[in-house]
C-alpha cells in the first residue's frame, strides 16, 4: 500500500511538472512559469517590487498618411499558449556563459572585435524612449563558436568607465547562445557596462515579462529574401511617466512584452542620453583574416530596397510622451566591410540601409598588399634588365 501510494504521488508530481512544459510555435520547448516567480525577482533590487500589470499610457504617435511605394509585411515572433498569469521561459539547448558569450556594446576598447554600422541621436533633449521598424534577414555567421550578427536598438546613458546603462532590443543570429543559426528576437540590458549585471532575454534577473505568449529568444518568421518579399518588425521602448519603468512592445499593434523596472538602473533611472540603431558583428579573426560573417542582409547599402537591410521610421519619445521623428541622425561605421546610407522619405521618415558581406578580396588589405609587392618586384626586374 505504501509503495503504491508513493508511486501514485510520484506520478502526480511528474505529471504536474510536465504540464508546465509546452512547445512554442517554432518548435522550441518553453516552461510556463508563474509570473510572480519569474527569475527577475531573484534580483535583490526588486525584493519590494510590485508588478505593474500594464503601462499607464502609450506614447502619442503620429499616423503616416502617405502609402509607401515599397511593399513590406510584418513578421511574427515565436509564441506559446501559456495560461494567463504565467510567462513562457524558453529552455536553453546550450549553456550560456556570459564571460564567453559575445556581448553587445559600442566601445571598441572593451570589445575590440565588435564592428558596427549604425546611426545615433544624442540628447539634448532628454530621451524617454525610441521606436524603429527593422528589416529581417538571416545573415551568415562564419565562426559559430564566438561570432554573431545583430540588428538592434541601443538605448543608453552613462559611460564605459563604471556606470553605463543600456536597454537593447532586436534580432540576432548567435549560434553560441542558441545552438542554431535561426534569426531570433532578443533583449539585453546592463547597469554597469557589461561587467556584473544584465544578460540576454530572461537568463539573468531584471526584465519582468508580462505577456503570456511571446517567447524571448524565440525565432522570427518569415525572413526576407534577396529581391523577394520583405519582412520587418516594429519595436517600441518607452519610459512610463508614473512608474518610471521602461516598457517594451512589438509589432504595429504595440503588443506588450514586459518592462525593465526602474530599480535595476542607475543612470537610466530617469532618462536616456542617446539612442543607436543599426548592425553589429563579432570578428574573431579565426582564420587569420577578417571574418565572412554578414551584417544585415549581407549586401551593401547601395543595393537598396529588397537587397539591403534597413531601419525605418526612426524617432524618439520626448518628455511629453510624444513620439518625434528624428530629423537628424549621425551615421557611423568603423571599417569598409560594413556600411550605412541614410535617407528620408515622406512615408518612411528618417531611415537607412546598412550592412555588408564581411571579408572579400575587394575589401581585404591582402590583395592591395600583394599587388604592391608585385609592382616593386617588376620595377626592380626592369631596372636590372635596362642596366
């Protein structure tokens, strides 16, 4: 009788546990976790935090009246059917070590192999949010162990010496983190310049998810094709003026994902001083040359719509909680392998094409160097023939 009771109890516990695990729309396994027991609350700064069920208000947006001549469609982020009051936590297929995993950021002194093609806007005025629509691709990543390709929004304040705070959202191909080459939706944050705090998605305590179906780290489909259908996603980040929390929504219908509590930040606790939009890759020099890892679509900005990746309708949220189109942005690239081209239209507002293919003979310094040696050799040969 005791053995039967113990067996029955074990069966009940096992069944209860298995009921929490379900398959997301992309086939990944997720666990539906009680919203009040998600990992965010392991952060001691949130020990007295009360969950904010929804934002007190949304930014005031201006509708674009003119229809675009370029046809695009909205992509879908992986979802799971968790019950209301729970949130889907993606089960990792590989162990993520944040000392090894490539990190985001824009300081080449700290991350010398990170390369960028981006545009930025800086305060004043103070920045209380940002929005962009991002084209979706699946770039090639050459060194799957250490490299990635990212397209994202950086919202930040402070500096790299000790108090850099960032909120980062976008899509990435990062085999070292996900053990595959899919294009995935991600978030990231830090409050001390990528040292001890922060991390991807829900791996580290900080971001509080509200949505019971959007999967952070989930794959995004469909993906754009060269010369074919173009897919994109809208991302909106803004500071709630009543709670001080930084909210995140996705899609043209502003589907709520969750928020970064004000308590986890220092310099971002009040406002941001800058926003960057654009692409980032890690170049490991694994093969003794620049990586072939692609940024964006893997094609240059000059190839234009349908071939080059883009960010469009860029803007910031001001002190009055109003979205303002960014009239002037500052483009920046570090090397010729990846580039950016800013443009503006009535329907897309301030936008840019960006990206590149990484290493090629036309971009490499090897070819010009070999050519130089050849010319020198030829000159000496002719000199001795003449003599």
